[in-house]
C-alpha cells in the first residue's frame, strides 16, 4: 500500500501494559453502566425513564466500540490485517451488532486496482469471492438520497485533495440497511498528484440508532414538561379567575371581614383543586366554604368552577349547608371524574349571630375568641359516603362580635409535624397574632408565614372570617 499522506509524522506506540490497563478500565466501566441499565425502571408511560434507559444504551455502545478498538490496538494489527470479529479481550455488544466492525479500502487510480479488507466485505454483506467494488460501482448499494453526498466526498478527495469524512446508508443484498461512517484521504505520488484513495469505513448503525433513541426520548420528555408547564399555567389562571375577587386582600361581605389564600405543596406538580369562597346573601347573611376535588390540572379546575357556580347559586336561593352539601355530592356523583374530596360549608346569620355549618370529610371550623382557639364540635353525618342527595347534619354555634373563624382544607392538618407536634396546634399558636390583627387579611398572612408558601404537606386553602 502506498505511503499515506502525512505518514512522515512519528508517534510512540503505547506499551502493552498501558493498553491492558485501559482495557481493564473499559471492562469495569462497561459492567457498571450495564448494571445501571439493568436496574433502570422501564415504563412506557414514563418519558424520564425512557430517556435514562436510552442514555445507558448509548453509553454501552460507545464502551463496546472503545473496547473493540483497544483490543485491536493490543493485537498490533493494522486495519487491513484485522480479521472478522473482535478480539476476545474486548467487550461485545449483547446484540452482536456490527457497531464495532471496521473495514478498510483503497482505490488505485493508476492501475484501477481495488483492495478491500475482509471486514469491509462483511460490512457490505458482499462475499469475498465476488471481489471488491470500484468507486463507480459503490453508489449502487447506497441510498438514493445519500448518493450525491458520497459522490461529493469522493470528488473532493480525488480532485481537491480534501480528507474524507462523512456518513451514508447502504442496502445490503440481504435487505439490511446499515449506516457507514467513512474517513480517508488521498495518497499522493512523487509529483504530488493523487495516485489512490484509501478509506476506513465503520458500521455505526447501532450507535446512530441509540443516539436517535436518546433524542426522541429527550424530545418526548421536553414535550411532556412543556405540556405540564402549560397545563399548570392554565389551571392557575383558571383558579385565579374562579376564586373570589377579594383573594389576597381584606374586604368581602359587610357582616364579615373575609380573606383567604391557597398554599401549594412544595413538590406540587400541578395546581390542585382546592377552593375557598364567600357569598353575600340578599338577606344580609354570609355563606363561607372551603374544600377540594380529587385530582388536579385544567379538567379538575374547570370542574371546580362548575361546582362553585352551583354552590353560589344554591346559596343565593336560600339552600342551607346540610342540604347544599347533599346537592353538591349528587352533582359530582353523576360525573366520571373528578369526585368531591372534602367540603365545609358555613352560614352566618348576622341578625341572630348564629353560625350553622355542615362538613363532608373536611376539618371543622376553628374559633378564636379572647386570645384562645378551639375546634368546633363537628355535626353528625359529616363523612362522605352518604347516598347522593342525602342532606347532611348541621351544627350551630352562637358567635360574638370580634370572633375569628378559620376555615381550612385538610392538607394543612393531615398527620403530624415531627418538630412541632399536631399541625392543628400550629393554628392555635397564632392566637396572639390573630388577637391584635386589625383585618382578616393580616390573619391569613400570619397563617401563610406559619405554614409557608410551598411548605404545606399538600395543596391547601385557608380562610379567615372576622365577625364585625
């Protein structure tokens, strides 16, 4: 074979001990990555898991490739003398693919001679007895879309003396499609003219397939994140539009100073369907409610909007808390999803100064009076599970001017806090601050600071109502 361009450059070949150490390191790393790949949970519905598995597959392919070439380096054989298959020392791909196979070729322009390594015959699926292919014959096996690319690579090399570096696809005689990466350069004669072209061709089909899998799984994951962010934004905007306009500021009905807020859990992926609401009735009464619907996202939040519309309509029609909860339960029972999670509905009559309430799975109201707080005794029949349309039991309590009612969903009191005990006690610890608070919004602000935005165990809502 004629001397290659730049062959005069000298290089010190690595010693056998160095190559052995590299092979050992590659084996260990390959085993470690393969273990991670086996342990990875594969779920067709989990884009994150598919992306991680694809990355592991790609890393394994790269390490297989590296191990094979290190084995060739240890054997000290030039590519033309490398026989089919990889050395025993090199890790092999489980699929037995052609990923690590490398073939060489030289096309002599002076003699029209062609020389292919046995490995290149195997890559092309061409029997050795059929002989190598000339540069004119080569495009017959190349994808039509890639033929112009191959022609340009060869022309630039032979005419302009440019190195060859590109990829193209071939269709073997057995119908298998392979992707080949070809590198090479012209071989010059004594006059500096191109005498021949030599090239190294590597089958990178499995490598490119793994890279595509990584890209596709990554794109799927990115699309999912985009959808989640979009859905969260829409749900948040819908919730903001549905909840009372006085959210985040003091004000509200004349008989009661009302304020409320929603708190998102720290790991909340989507806006939850928690609500708080207050309705001023024509007779001067006030209906207060908090609750939640199972699920989250746009569908659930839109259902919450329907529920609040029904709740406000029934409240304005004079339906009292016990019957109102029964009707809400019946309304949502007729739909597939979501379902009513928990609800607390209170009616305050400013003429008699009486609070009446019913609850379904939700914590009872908290009453703060004269600097102390307590949980009001729940009515009977408070739990969900009653037949649709069943009227829930009501409880009642006389109130005084200056009393503070705190309503909240169960996300703030479910379980215990390891450092501070019962989470209900955390409400009671705020009694001194509630006493000096001038507005209901100040009380809500104290609760948000206590439980923290994003510090709630679950998505939750709180409401403060000061009797005027």
